[in-house]
C-alpha cells in the first residue's frame, strides 16, 4: 500500500475535522485537490460534507468563519445537486449514512416531503435515480409529483430508444430485394449508381438519377421467450430505469413473450406491469441485499421452451449468497440450452463497476457477459432470435 502524499493527508484531515481546522492545516485543507485522480475530488467532497455537517455549527450557535471561501457556500447547492454529488463521490455504505443523517438529524426532508420543491425541479435521469433510492422515505403527498417526474424521464428515454429497438426486432434490410417505398434509411446507394450509369453526363461530370433504389425490409416473427431479470440493488439505479423502458418497448412487440423480474434478497415478478415503465419504476425499491442465484433459479422456472428462450440478467454480479449456488443456477440454464447473457449495465455506462471475478466465473459456465445500451441489447437479441 503506497504512502499518502502530504497534500492528500492534509486533505483527508480537512474532511475529518471540518472548515475550522483550516488555520491549523495551514489554510490548504479546503483547497486540496491535487492534479487528478482521487485528489481531484477532495474539494467537492469537502463542499458536500460542509453543506450538511456545517449545520451542526449553526445548531450550536457558532458563527460562520469569516475566511470561509464563497465556493463552500451551502446556498450554491440545491438539495438534488447535493444528493447527486453525495452518490457520485462516496461509496454506497457512506452514502447511506450521510443520507440518513440528512433526513433524520438535520431535517433535509424537502425532497421527500414537499411537492412544491419537486414541482420546481427539472425532471432528469439523475433526479429519478435519487428519488428511486429514497422511495422508501417518500411522503404520500409527493407521490403525484414523483410519478410526473418518472413519466417525463421515461417518455424522453422511450422517444430516443424506441425506433432503434423496434428496427432491430422487426426486420433487417434485404440486400437482394428492393422496395417501391422511398424510405431514406433504406436507400441503396451502390445499386442506385449501377442502375443509373447510362445517365452519366461526362461533360458536366454528373450522374442523373432517374430511378433511386431502396432496399426492402424483411419482417420476421420472433417466437422466443425473453426473461428480463433486473437487480434492484442501490448501485443499479441507471440500469433499472433503462430496463424498465426496454421492457415497455419489448412488451409491445407482436409475437413476442416477455417476462420481467426484479430482485434483491427476494424475487418480484412484475410481468403484469412490464408494458408500463412508470408503474414498473414505481414498484421497485432500490437497496438491500442481493441474492442473484435465487433470481436466476426463478427465471428458469418461467421457461417453457428452453431452446427458444433467452434470460437477460442485469446485475453488478455482487452476489450476497454463495457464489457456487449462482454458478450452478447459470450452468443449469446453459445445459438446458437456454441462451443467457449477463449485463453489468444496461444504460450508457461504458465502464461500469461490477464484480469481475464473479462475472468471469459465470462466463466460464457459459453465460455471455457484456455492458450494453438498450439499442445494442436489441441488436444482440435480434441476432439470437434469428436462428
């Protein structure tokens, strides 16, 4: 283990002792940041902690430090921004402690109890992640505003994803047949050039296109069963949101059977609300332990035709139970000829945090492992179900 640099040691002491330690630390603690890596976050971490724990000074009648920099002013942070920064900067167990202190000790309950506060906040995926994480603490009088925010975020994601997902599942371009329908996305550039070569004007160096060609789309029925198994532990918030939208899109495709399951230490079958991402997200509760083996075993029980079934497991692979039980559950699916894929993320994350050792053990058991966007997952499923 490498020794801490003097700058990093000062920064850590500053986080521990608070802003009144600035003079003793030579005035460097609050500004410590270094040139990159973890040190670059110390200034932000200090600001986030000061926003909450600085209230302790006020409660005890301590006046603000006159030398306190404007960049540490609590008024610059809104509660949603503060919650976002807490979740970005600290590990999950620390986040849980800080949020509990904020709600129980310092009364920062506006986000979970005041509908007027929520009404003023612009809906965003980051805000939705925070609300899902705090859902167990939400007061009933804010649920209407929470539902409005959920629907706004879901509708925005669905508009961006639906066309590419549906295109992947409803057909690919036929490279051999052309269509009378002029659809720009289906334009056959090479075929058009070949078909109009007789119209080449050598003097003007221009090709006159009299007959543009467009590929015809094949349509195919997808009789496969897909079981979407989604980890609802706290670290998976982004993937839970995108999984809900993906499920809503897939549930609307013809000749296609979708089962939707969410899990922590228990398994909840949400197939009945799979077509409605808002209801799905209002049903989940982020946090708690994780029993992936139990969820995978349950998914296997839903399958009628193993050779025509796909299990999509969305998780960070941090198994709370015996690893051997999870490996055995995956191996049973693979041996039954169920196609399986484990996704470390189903959102925009290119480098998600997950248990690589556990993922490798599942890969060795026959499960494909990846981190995909919903569009890329649709392409992968289309390839699998084309067999």
